[in-house]
C-alpha cells in the first residue's frame, strides 16, 4: 500500500492543485452563456477528469449536453494510474448490445460490488448464473397469485387508510408539505408490508413533523448519493478512505450499520407476529417466506443483503417517480383533465354503487387505462428513477456505433440523457407529451423497445417488479387526482439530485385542495 500510494502521489498532488483552478475557470466561462465552453477538454495528463469533477454538481444534464453534441457517445479518461477509463453512451444500438446481445461481456464489476457491499449478493450487484437463479426465485414469488393479491390489497389499504386521510387533513387546513418526503414514507411502508408482513409505520401521524424519524430511508439515500460519486472516483482513493474510515468511507459505514440493524429488526418483528398468532395470515404470503426455508439463502448476511436490495428497488424507484409525476401534472392541467376523463366511467359506477365521497381506484379498475399508463411512461422518459447504469467490460469489443471498448473500461449508460435526445425521440424530446405514447386512435400504447426506453432496464436484467410498480403508481395517482387538486408552491428550485436515484434535490413543496365534484 505505501508503494502504491507513493507512485500515485504526484498525480493526486497535481489534481489537488489544478482541479480547483479549473473548476473556477469553468464556472466563470459558463456564466458567459456560451454552452460550447462546457464541453469536455482533453487536457494533457489530466485528460477529461477536471471536466467531470467540475460538473459533478450537475452531471446528468452535463452528460446530456455532451452526448447531444457527440452523436450519443464519447470517451472520458482520467489521469494515468487512476484507472478511470469511461465510455459514455445513450445510443440505443449500443444499449441493446450491452444489455441483450452480448450482456455476459458487461457485468456490474467488482468495484461496483465493493461500493454497494451492503447489498452484495443481491440482484443489485450480481451477474451470471447466481443472478439467473435468484431472479427465478424472486419471479416465482412475485408471480404467485396470493402474493399479487396481497400486494394489491396492501397498496389499496395504505392509500385508503394512510395517504388519502393525510391528504384530507392537509387540504382542510391548507397546510403545505413536502410531497417527496411523503412519497418516501408511503413507499417505504408499502415496500416492507408484503416483504416482511410488517408495517414500519413511517406514515402514521397527522403531520409530517410528528411522524417517526426516517433514519433507514436517510441511510438508503446516503448509499445512493455517496455511491454515485465513488463510481466516478479512482478506486484507490475511495478504498483508502474506506480503510481509514474518513469522508465517504465513514458515511457509508454509518449508513451500513443503520441498514443492517433495520433488516434484523424487520425479521425479528416478523417472527413476533407469527408467534402471537398471525402466522395463518402471513406465512407463505410475504416474500421473505420464499427464502427462509431455502438452503441456498441460509446465510444471514446474504438474506439481509437481499432484504435491503429489495427495499432499495421497491421504495426508491416508485417513490421518486411519483414525486416527479405530481410535479409534471401540476404544470399540465390538460393532462390532469385527460386522466380524470379516463377515470370518469369508473367513478360513476362507484358512485352508483354507493361508495363514499373519497374514491379509491383499485388495481383491476386502472389496469387497462391507456392514457394513465402513457402519463407514467412519459414521466419516466424525462425523469428515470435510475438516471444511469454502470457496466464493466470483460473483453475487448466493438460497439454497434463503431466505437471500440477495452477490457477494464467502465461503460456509463446515461438513461437520463437518452430520454432527451432529439435523435431518439424527435424535436419535441424535451416536452412533456404523454400523447407520444399513444397509437393513432389513442386506444392503445405504442410499442417502444426497452433499449430505447430504459426505465425498467432491458434484456436479462429487466425489472421483475415492473407490473407491480405500475399498479402501485396508477392506484396512487388515480386516487389522488380524482379527489384533490394539487398546486406546487412557487419559489422552489426544482432540480434532480446527483445520485444513483434521481430524487429532487430540495424536495417538492405542495398544497392540496379538496376537489369539488
């Protein structure tokens, strides 16, 4: 270790001196209003590393700008000895090659697994045969009719008895609140209930300030934020920080402890529920039951990693997307009207059946709603919950775009950028237009291949929970929009967080009004 560090010391000394100067230079030039000046410069020795570092605060939009000006692909290298060799792409042909045609050549890689070690061994980090076996297990659990019914019932129950009563209280008092925090709490509870058969109770009070602290959710956010930056950092740097327990290494250690304690607590609470007589209701229905008696998952560390991997997938992606959907709908009253028009026949039948004033739209009722699906997909196109994917190259290869990649390279697939490419989506690519997803008659959805619309991943790693996530979002959006009008408070800065999950940096402050029928 001392020899390695002494060899790299001149490099890091140069970075420490030059990068801050370059950062200030870039900021001044950017204020001049000339967007061409923010394109990456291939400097001697430092290569494009200063450009990346100077734009980490806005990396997703920066990658979009560069990719738009470089035919959807570009290379970026760090200084010699850092191991930073990136190929950045949002080219649909390349994406299909990476995720489907030659997917075995592009695993997550050892460094990715080291960074996200808290979920090591889960689907979040593994590839190859272990991934195939675990996916089959999870797919079997999620396709069980009892499991599907349980998840739908949990969603409706949480909307009816948690979300809508909270919205009613906020509307009656005219109280502003953070929709992003609320969606985070809602999805945390909703993700845990069918997995453990236990409700963590994060959405359990009249006002957000009185609800239980979100220590676990904060720890999850920490992993996604810190992990994002470490993916762009020389491995020797972050491994040293991890070993010395400083900076990001210390943050990850603290977050890891909180997450592991949560996994243990949920398993213990589940056992208590069974012991006090709830086993007839819960046994075989919650997802965890599918793994507990399987010898392949007898390792407690692996089981905890899978638990946390599931929570990351279920809570982060849906909760983040719901927040962006509400934001987009608040800016598009015509879209809200179109959703309500589609919901109207269902609502009429409910009213005739004597249902109360607060209507809940159940999964079977919203399953066939084409326009509502288009609204979800259009939000995911512009604001994908996971804005980028990272892969490692195992063997030298040639991309469909003609670019060569070499063993050890890191490939960054910018899903955020792909949804904003004129060459992929047309001249109106930056506009929020759900109609782009509809067929000519408007009665069916247009087919868009997954290598062009990556919101649910692609190829062998396609999201197993896609149908469940869509079901949950439809239930929440339909039930909310039919009962309430939503207003986003003025004066907010709405921008994506630079993290592996694209939440809003400052949350989303809104106010609701009970809708007059």
